[in-house]
């Protein structure tokens, strides 16, 4: 038998060398466990490389359970409390990686995402992790003392198997439904999945406005289903994007209206009344140009209202304008889907997973970490923090 196809018997097999799998591998190997880390892609950590616009928003200093969506809202607490953003920052500092806070506690590399991937690969190498890319797993079966796997490397036996295969977003980066299949095979429920942190597509009459304003970004508050996010929105030729939209997309469901406050922190009616008194002969577009770009002001005045002088707006009309500015009602036609989504909502139901160890309650020795689980962070470094924390928690016991 060729050496490569001989039976391997590490202590732990980790499937998926993304953020969670790499963290789990380096930490378990650091405890002296013999770790085999497999990824079907040709490269480990592809999402890390793509993340944060190439600078990897690797954590958020203020990460807490409230920043995560899950059917089981308490599940993430234990792992997050035991591996905090400061633990990961200490690791980043140990590797001399320069970083900065962009805003709202979001930490980015000064240079490139590759620095974070190199950190993880270096730690894995130094701890003795055996990493194989371009390697798929065909089958996993339970044995008396662990698991038997059929892989491209040949048969593998291990006492622990960690599923770290991530979600479904951006299929070209290696995503697969494999983790969900294994979860079902071992009796777990998989909650319905859908794209999260994803731009909206506008299909109704607003589409033309979005297209014409494509590239324009404005501060706003986006609200839907009792959630609200105060950040920028970005008009695109297909609809709406930008941080506030990506955030609210994780809570939006088809048919929901999203309310967008285009004048956050400002009472639009009081402001318009002041403008009417101070500049009665100015057109609405000119007045709006005081707070929006000239193009946006002109388009809003023309499309939404009458572009007449301020003095000709009746009190009722002024109230309508204000209501629109403070509460623009948008009904997205859909989202751009997994093709551009940063995360996958839903996934392996956490009610059958130990929050402390991430071990399956249905099949001892089987673990699920990272995005494959029904735990989804807000935009801003929270998803990586979940990957680090859950990978680290499982690594203590595998
Ligand atoms: C474009 C983009 C930018 C992002 N930017 C940020 C950011 O700046 N900050 C942040 O916090 N989050 C960001 N995210 C989200 C973050 O990347 C994920 O939440 C995180 O990578 C999840 O980690 P994971 O290890 O669970 O899964 P992944 O990182 O997706 O890793 C899963 C791994 O499993 C492998 N795999 C899948 N199926 C199989 C199989 N059948 N057999 C073997 N291997 C398999 C994949 O090839 C992959 O390497 C971004 C996501 C995207 C798509």
C-alpha cells in the first residue's frame, strides 16, 4: 500500500482549515494532541484572506453575546467568555502584527489579511499539526472507541472529529454543505439556512433611483424587526448595500419592509420648518443639498417630492417630506444571496451541542465549531471572534 494511503490514527481529525479549524488545530496540538487537519480547498483560510477588504477585521474589542443571532441566544456565552478578543489580540501582538481600530471596536490589520493566516499556520506548524489541503472526506462512521473516516489520504481513525466546514456563503471560497450532512447523519437538526450580511436587490420603482445614485454612501439608521443599525448605507446599481444594510439583512425576511432614516439624529420636520422660515425662496433640492450630495438632493427632490420653493410646501406636505426622510420605507425584492453574503444564518441546531465543549450530545467525540453552527455575528469582527472562541473551546477537550 502506498505510504500515503496507510491507516492514520491521530487523536483528532479536524475537517475544515478555516478560521475555526485552524484555531482548534493549533490549540489542541499545543496541548500535545496529535492533530490531522483536512481541507478540500487548495488553500487553508481562504475567507481570512478575503476578509475585511483584504485587511481582515479579525476581532471586535467589544464583542459580547448580544452581537450574535441564534435560535438559542445563550449558547455562545460560555465560549466567548473563555476566549475573549483580548486573547486573540495578545496572539496578534505576539506575532508582531500591526493593527488598528477602524471604528466601533473593529480591529483590522494595518497591512494584509495574510498576516493573520500566516499567524495561524505558523502556530499550527510549531505545534505539530499535520495539515493537508485538496483533501476530501468521503465518509465518517462511529466505532467503539471513536470514528473511522474514509478520506483522500486513505482510512483514518481518531477518538475525536471536529467539524469546522463553515457555512454556505461564497461557494468559490470552498463552502460546502458537508458539515450539515454530517450533523444530520449523527441525528442533529439543521435549522434552515439563508444568506446574511448581504446586499439587498431592489426590484420595484426604487431600482432606478438606486442605480442613478450607485456609489453614493450616506449615514443612516436601518430598522427591521425590532433591530436597528446606525452606520452608512451605500446605493448600488442593483439596490442597497453598506454596513447598515448588511447588518439589517441578517434580520430581514422576504416581504419585510426596511425603514431607513436618512437624517439620523435629526428631527427632519423641525429642520425643514427652520429651513422654510430661513430660506423660503430656495427649492427643496437646494435645501437637501445642505445634508446630502448635490446629486442625491436633486434626485430625491425630483422623484419623491415636488421641486418647488420651500414657501410653497403646506404644513401637511412638509410633514410628508419629513416622514420620508426620517423613515424611508423600502421593500427589498431579495438579497444577492450566498454569492456575496459574508455569512450563513442558521445551521446546526445548538440545543444538542454542549456550549462549554462544543461536543455533540448525540455522538460523543464529535464536535462542531465556527459558522457551521447556528450562531451568526453582526458585521464588525464578531464572526471571526466566534470562530476563534468556539475553536479554542473545543480544543481544550478533544
Ligand atoms: C468576503 C468575506 C469577508 C469577511 N470578512 C470578515 C471580517 O472581516 N471579519 C469577520 O469577523 N468575519 C468576516 N467574514 C466572515 C468569516 O469569514 C466567517 O464567519 C469565518 O471565516 C467562519 O469561520 P469557519 O472556520 O467556521 O468557516 P470558514 O472560514 O468558511 O472555513 C471552512 C473551511 O472548511 C473547508 N471545507 C468546507 N467543506 C469542506 C469539506 N467537505 N471537506 C473539507 N473541508 C471543507 C473550506 O474550504 C474552508 O477552508 C467574512 C466573510 C466573507 C465571505
